[in-house]
C-alpha cells in the first residue's frame, strides 16, 4: 500500500470541494444554505461595494470557508504594483477570514491601463526575476503567501527561454508562493501550444499546490478557449487524477462563469472530483484509475 | 524584446478597435514592433498564424468592455441598439479602464455623452446615462444604518430646527430634462412599449434600502429641500429657504410633515446631528 502525500508546505487546509460564489446563485444560497464545502470569491467584485454583494459575502463567510481569487493583481506587469488594490485586498481577506489569496501568473495592463484580460508572460529570465521580486512584495503586503494560478494562453513568445512549467516552478520556489493548479488551463494551453500536459503536471512542485481549479472550455478546432462555460472533459479529469496522486488531497474548485446553470448543476459537476479524491485518500479502495490523457486528443 | 516594450506593444494591439492587421500597423504598436517582424516575437502554431493567435485577445477585449458597460447602462444599450457598439468603441478609447475593477469603467459616460454630437437625442441620452450612473453608484455605496420615524420623533421639537439630517450614502438626487426615467422603466418590458424621447422635466431620488435600489419621484420643491439637506443645511434653514423660493420651487409649510415621513420611510436619512436648543 502506498501512502498518499500529506498536505502542502504552507499548512493550508484541504477545504474539500467548492464552487465560485456567483451573483445568479445568491437567492439559492441565501434561502437554502446548501451543502458545499467552501466558496471561492472573485476579489475585485467585493472590494469597492458596500451594497448587496458585500452583505452576501459576509453572510457566506460566516457560514462557509472562503478563499479569495483575483484577476487584477497583474503580477507580471511592468507597471508599479497597485498598493491601494493590495491594501483593500488584505482588508477583504482579513474580514472574510479567507484561507488564502490567489491571482494569476499574467499581466493585465501597462501604462496605468487595465485590459481586464489575463495576458500571458514571456517565459524569460528577465520576466522571471521581475515576477519573483513582485510576488515577494505582494506576499509582504498581504502578510500571507501569495498563491498564483497557471494561466491558459493563446500565444507563445519566440523569446521564451523555458517552458511555462519551469517558469512557474522556479517562480514558486524562489518567491515562496503557493500554486493554484488549474488543470483545465494546463489542458487548454497544451492543446494550443502542443505540449505534453503530463510533463507539465509532473514538473509542478507538489508541496506548493494549495488549490485546484477545474472547468470546461470551448474547442474551436484550431484552438481552445478557456470559457468556463461547460462540463469538464474526461481528459481534464484524467489530469486532475494524475495530479492528485502527486499532491494528495488539496482544496478543489469547479469554475463555471459563463452560461451559468443552476447551483445544483455546478455542484454536481464539482462533486465528480469526489471519486478521484477518494482514490487518493484510500489508494487501495476501488476508484477511477488514473489514466494518461490521450495525446491524440491534442 | 524587453518585457516593458513587449507589454506595451501587445497592449497596443489588443485594445486597438480595428482589425488585427490595422492594430499591428497602428502607431502605438509600430513604436515597438514593425508588423513585418511579428514572427520575431510571436510564434505561429500548427493551425494559426501569429496574427490569428493575438487576434484571439484582440477580439475578446471589446466584448469584455461591452458587457461591462451594458451591465451598468442597460437603458442606454437598449435605446442605442446596434449603435451601442460604436458608442463602446468611442467611449473606451476616450476613457479606458484605469482601475482594478470594471465597476468604475462607466463613470465618465454622462460626461462623455455631453461632448458627443453624433448620438441623438443628446439630451435624452445624457439624462438616461446620468440616471443609470446614479443607480449603480447607489448600489455600491457604503452601507449605513437608517434613521427611523421613532428616531426623528424622539427629538425635542426645540432642537429639531437646528438639527442636521444626515442623508444616506446611497442617496442620489437627479434632475432630468427628458423622460429618461419613464424610458428606463420599460427597458425590461416584454411588450416593448417604450416611450419616445421627449422633453419632460422631472426630479428623482435614488436610494438603497435592504440592499435593493429604489427610485421615487420628487416635486421640484422637495428636490431642492433634499439637495439642501444633502449639502449639510440644518432642517430650519432648509425649510426657510424652501418657503422663500418662488413658483414651483416654493414649498408650503404643510408639505414638510408628509415629506419627512415619506423620506424617512424610504430610507433617505442615515442619522441626525443634534443642534443646540433654541433660545426661549
């Protein structure tokens, strides 16, 4: 019998299986307080409002564990860090007793502008040193380790001198960051850039993974767009199963952000993760056998 | 290419409102990279050229801006119909998002529309935008406890005149020259029975109560009294000023009890700052 890996180096809890807190689900959540392990909260939606979103978040945070997930930290941007944003983010994390604060390995704008897109980094030594320096600063300001998510991307830079997984692993080690491993993003980028997603998963420092993201995407034939608008495909679940074997039980979240169905549909999709988690927590019990995703699909 | 230059080039391409070819040829993009050298920065894939790959980002940018503005300005989107796209393009070029949230993207829409000549009827559109901005501002305003009728009645009459009523942070007072409020009322109306734009003077209070935003009409005299109170005037001076005005701007003594009762019930006030007792 093999012993499953235990925990991450930060001591962040395995919160179980959660979903994103979304406006369309507010009435259902507030009227039923449904059984779900935890919620992920899109930070920027709650930083500058004193209205209903803030009130709902406070109600949710009183009853469920939450983690904050942002889209505008722009950790890779060559603009200065937005300290007002970080100060508010810390206050929100303190208020909601967020288990951790995550954002994306990306940049969202320069020259003071925000495109509100998760734009990809070139994987160069210059970009790595720049991002490490900023990630350390952010962790200091937030007074907690920053957790960064691998992006999905649609372009590759000719100047990149290392693959994304090496960049991410080095960044995490040298800036002492946690990782939010989005296995759908790994799949999307592996399709778009024709790399082996298993190689990516195997290169990630397992003890730094504090959260998983799972989601659906839209395959356009020539490329895949990370739309978060559907069920996850089998290949993504296979990657999740493979990665769980390396990391042990880690908080897992299903993202559904476009064409959002009823709360119970999203939760049912998220709960598919349960079978893979059981296989990790009790390897001798019968569970879905991890498969190597069919590379022919890529 | 250095990181800073690469990011400035990519942003210039992504936010350009034209085709990708035009974006790559734009002055802002060419300052960092000549179009012919595109593949020295971006790799093609087996299925897409380098230009097609960056086009994915460039095509998503206006959709994101449109969704954000449509969310805050549903009336404007409804009225402009297909012209809303041109509006979004022109607006985001003049006022790109400079913050970490899209919630503030539309803050300059009323001012922007005031400068536009092509979009008509200009006065109606500006009023519609002002009203919709007031609603989103009210929605996001800080939460505050509201003054109850009992709180107001508990104050000794001798002190009431000098007291200042604190208006709720969510209160927005909007005077309109066009029938923008009536139009906005019908935007979600499936019968599509929308009034045609016409000049029609009206006064509206926008306020949030129990985390929902409400609008209620005001007379001009009541609007001016609430404006004075919001500006920090004492109750006595607001009443005095209101009774000293002329025509439709003038309030009668008997108006005030009903107004204050209604406004308190609507959640207009968040507190009362006591004044000194009047001399006997």
